[in-house]
C-alpha cells in the first residue's frame, strides 16, 4: 500500500509542475529583510562611528598585536628563558587573552544590541507589510528558509519585503 502511495505521488509530481504546489507559498527571512534595510545600515554605521566602539575596537587590535608579539617572542626565546621568565610571559599572555575575550564580548554585545534595536524598531512596519503582502498575493503560507531543505529562489520574498520596509521608512520621514 505504501509503495502504491509513493508511486502515485511520484507520478503526480512528474505530471504536474511543482510550481502548481507552490502557489500561495513564499519563503521569507524576516531577520535578513529587516537588517538589510537602509535604516539598519544607518544604525550599524552609527555604531561603527561611535567613539567608544572605535576605541574598544582599536584597543582589541592592539591587544591582539601585543599578544601575537608575546607568542612569537616566547617561541624564539623559549630555550634561553628561565622558569620564572616563562611563568611571567605566560601570565602576561593569559592577561592579554582575558582582556581580548572581554573586549570581543563587549563589541559583540554592542553589535547584537544594535541588531535587536533595529528589529524592534522595524517589527511593527514588518508585521503590517507582511499582512498586506499575504492579502495582496493571497498567500496561504510564508515559511522561513531555516525550516526548509530547499526552496526555489523565485519563492523568496525577502528582498521585496526589504524594499517595502525602506519605502515605508522613507514615507514616514516625509
């Protein structure tokens, strides 16, 4: 019986184009749609130009350079260093690595906070636009790409939603 069902489904799929089954179904990456807007890009540019963010990023780069120099010095002088000098270098390196990790986490947190703020700010417009798209295109289902193994790229409406979000933002600025 299962073989018969499989044969019937396979036969239907070969006779009818799969696009018939895709009518009313679209794929949407909501996060990408919101984070690709001009508003999001402007917010990330503001973050990149923030004095504290720049200072932390520069400090991180300096620490990484210093840490690399310590490692290289240790590798070159390892055979001639005393146990005490080795211990001191290891302590310095651990301190640098701790500070590097702290600054990395701090920068990632600032970026995530900006991302969350963008999504929170755009969510009402996103919900309205998605509702209008669902009605206008008579959609039966909108799925995230993460829920799929494969979807025809023509089914993806993410870029369309981004454009509509940008349009809505430009109208609200006027």
